[in-house]
C-alpha cells in the first residue's frame, strides 16, 4: 500500500515537473516572439520618424510636388495610427499593419521617383543622409520581419505539437499570426567560390 | 527575483540566436563559409599578405582593448541577391561581436561585383549610424578601390570603423558587473543562513544540504587570446556601396 502510494506520488511529481518545463518553454518562446514583434514595430516607427524630416527637406527644393508630399504625410499618419498590439494573434492585425505600411512604402517610392527631377535636392547633404537612413531602415524592416516570422513559426510549432497542445490552450498560449514572407527571404544566396 | 528576470532575458536571447542560427544553417550551409578564425578573411585574394597580417594583429589588439569585433570578408564571384541580404545571412552565421553587446562590424566586399557593405551590429548602431557607415564607404574605401588599391581601401576603412566604434564599449576584464555583486550578495546571505540554522538547531545541522544553486549564469566571455566571442547579432544596420 505504501509502495503504491509512493509510486503514484512519484508519477504525479514527474507530471508536474513536465508541466512546469513545458510551461517555461512556452513562456520563453512567447517572450521571444514578443520581443521580435516589438522590434518589427520599432523599425516601422523608425521609418515613420524619418518622414517629417524627409518631407521638409524635399519641400525646400520641390515646392510644386504638393500632392506627392501630402500623400506621404497622409500615408504616414495612417501607418502611425494603427493601434499597437503586444502579440499579433489575429491575422487581421497583421494585415492591418501590413496594409498601412505598404501604403507608406508606395507613397515613399512615388516621392523618390519625383525627386529625380530635382538635381539640387539630390545633391544636398541633408537629403543624401536621409536617403541612406531610409535605405538602412528598409533593410532593418526586412531583417526584423524575417526574424519575427522565424520566432513566430517556432513558437507555433511548439505549442501546436502533441502533447504540448493539450497544455497550451489550458495555459492560455494561442498561436500567433505572421507576415507573408517576401520573395527575397526565400532565395538562397549563391556565391561562386571558383574564380 | 532580479536573477530570474535576468535569466529569462538571457534565455530569450539565446533562443532567438539559436533559432536564427538553426534556420540559416539549414538554408545556407553550402554557400556561406563557417565562422572563421581570423579577422581578415580574404576569400577573393585581393589583399597582400602583409596587409592581412597587419590588420589581423591590429584588430586583435583592438578587440582586447574595446571588445568590439571588426571582421573583413572578401568574396569572389557575382552575387545574385542584394548584398544586404547576404550580409545578414553572413552575420547570422558568424555572429560577430560579443554576446549581449552585439558590438560587431563586418566589412563585406565583392570585388568582381564592385559591391561592398558595412554591416553594423545592434550594439554599435549608435556609434556607427548608417550615414557614417556610408561616409566611410564613400570617402575612405571606394576612392582607393576605384584606383585598384584594395589594400589601401580596406586599411583606411577598418581604421575609420575602429575610430568610430572606439569608446562605445570597454573590455570587461576589469569591470565589476552588477551580476557579480548579486552573486556575492547571495553567497553572503547563504553563509549567514547556514550559520543561523546551525545555531537554532543546536549544531545538529547535517553536512551537505541537498539545496542546489541554480542561476547565476555568469559566463564571462573572456575572448583573451584567439578569435573568440561570438553571439552578437545585427538588425541590418550599416550601409552599402558600389564603385
């Protein structure tokens, strides 16, 4: 009788220990998703922060491009007004962010085409620095999106797999949504090492 | 409590690095060489051996002093993806910079393609913003490259990067971190606790309690001699250029 009791309590103890370890893994995995999501929002914010400066610089040289500049300002405020979420559990949340940010990307690329007509602007130090910053920000956006997707996919794979899935919903861990991967993220770099 | 928070932060970090590493190892293992042993990795053979030796020793000394890791990599052949993407993959694979400081910089050069990039780790983005990286490329490196003098261009670029990154971090050998203080604090508490327990139990406290000390993952990455460190990451900061 005593042996049986000991056996049962050992099994229960092991189950509890297993539950704790699964829970902790889920927590750290979710933390990882959250921090990479925060990074995504950071880099988008960084881009939004560059725009007022960019707009005023362009305005100084290209007064006639009112509508293009207004489009950029409008797209920026649309992108900034997307409510921030700590963890995107609904694909609609990602889609909303994506749509607003794409609107901004398009407005910016139209602006960059217009800018080609103003050699003085293109030659100005301030504008060149802004262009470098903008290019760097676009690159950071691509990097952080990719990292978020990796983190989100790993987290989802962990919580949806058996037997963790039995515990995940009980502990309140739900799958997160992710970005549609850009084609560039899929391509494998090829470097020819033969000379 | 502070220890616990710190630990999850570390775990989070480890985990993300691990995942990224795993992902990259799977997809890009064939094309990107594994982490090198030296600072100057001239796969394209454009630098003279004296330049390579000089820069290797300069950068080693520099890392010992500042803990910043600056690595140069030249690759032969043509690139069929943007150099920014390639640099990100390279950085993910090599993990230049100290863990938790992310203070690494890679100068990537594709001579056949006339493309180059300075990839800056998260931790040095403040010291080397994109505009500065661009200025280093435009003013220090590409003029010499245009003239065909790779040795001069790379040396000038590395010198400028070293200048810019100087003072951002210190080598951690003499630093007494908050974590060390915490460990010592807990040790003192533990000693006092044992003494106290012994006292109230009348000296009958058994030797070797079964309590185990977790936490305190104080892995000080003392990259003293060889090309150590690693674990840094970058978020795509830096600048690219052509010549």
